[in-house]
C-alpha cells in the first residue's frame, strides 16, 4: 500500500539524517521494502539468496549492510542453516501474517495431493488468491514474452502457445510464485546453455494446470544448484591444461657465429 511505503521511506530518511547510510545499505533497505510490497506487505517475509544477487552487491557487502540496518533498528533477519532463504522483518511495519495459524501450509483447498515426488525441497509454500493488479499483470506479460521468445513463439504465429504461457504465469502469480518462477527460469536457461543440454519441449516445460504448473520442466530440478555444479568442473578442466610456452618468431632469435658475435638469423 502507498501509505506503508511512504511511512517506511520517511522513517528511513529520518534515520539516515542522523546515521548517513552507505549506498549499499540504502539499496538493500529499499529492495526489502519492494520485496515486502510485492508480497502484499506480509511481514516477516522471505527473500532468496538468488534474489539478493540482483542488487549487484557482493555477498560480504550484503552481510555488512544487513547488520548495519539491524543495528539501527530498521530490520531484523534470520537465516536457517542450510536454507537458501532469509526471513526479514521490517521493524517499523506492523506484523502481518499470511494466515498460517488458520491454514499452516496456506494451500488451496483443491491442490492435488500427488504432486511429483522429485520437486525440489526448497519449493516455497503456496499462497492462494493473490489479486492480479495492473503492475502484476504487466509483470506476467513480460515473463510471457520471455518464455515465448525462448521457445521461438510469437503471438501472431503461435497463439495457442502464447496463451498457454500466459495461463501458466498467471496461475503462478495468483499463488505468489512469480519471483520463484523467474529465478528458476533464469537458472534453467543458464544451465541448459552451460551444460549444452537440450531444453524441454514447450508442453513439458509448462506443466499442467491440474498441478498448478509446478510439475513443469522449469521446476523439475534445482537448476541453480545444477548450474553451480557445472562451473567447478569447467575450472578443473582448464587447470589441467599445460601452459603454452611462448616461442619468439625465428627472425627475431639471434645466433652467435664462431667468433662469438651475434648475427641475425639467416646470415
């Protein structure tokens, strides 16, 4: 809501006048505000390590910025050991839960019980019933175009696929999985390229509406983890190669005659 955004921003700048935050700390705080806003101001909320990378800051800089914001009473955070998600709380924003006490898993009543067993363990909980605002609608359209571009489809020539892509992303958006899908799709493309591996067919990539599209190829693996496992192998391969010894061109290598005087090659 605009009220929360304005109030938090004003309180932040009031604090800034006394503390003078670094640019990285300002960027992190407003990034967290935006993340909370996307989640309908649910507070506390979760942010993945991959999302944090979009700030363009190093891990050490982010850790330092988090501590500074916490020490100044603006945020609190907690990262469970082994988890890729950090739970953040905006201190000056009233706590607002997603109704976990009423429905612990926050699952739609008609969610199938037989979801694929190979879904990643870090799959976020489903939150049903998100209203599609004009901003979210625009985000859906942008992702729809990215997916269709990846498969070489256009609205004019492949209307059914274009429509199917929108239906999938809209469903994920309503279940608050837009950011999650965007992260997985990004790492999916990177992995397939780095591994020189064939991508799924479009239908397999999208998945089925009956399973809320969570059974699609985009979510068949933890693509970020698989991508991280490729890079060490590439580095290991390059490290085994013998360094190339530079040999100067023949015309520049002097040689000595019997008198011990260097003469140009070819004399």
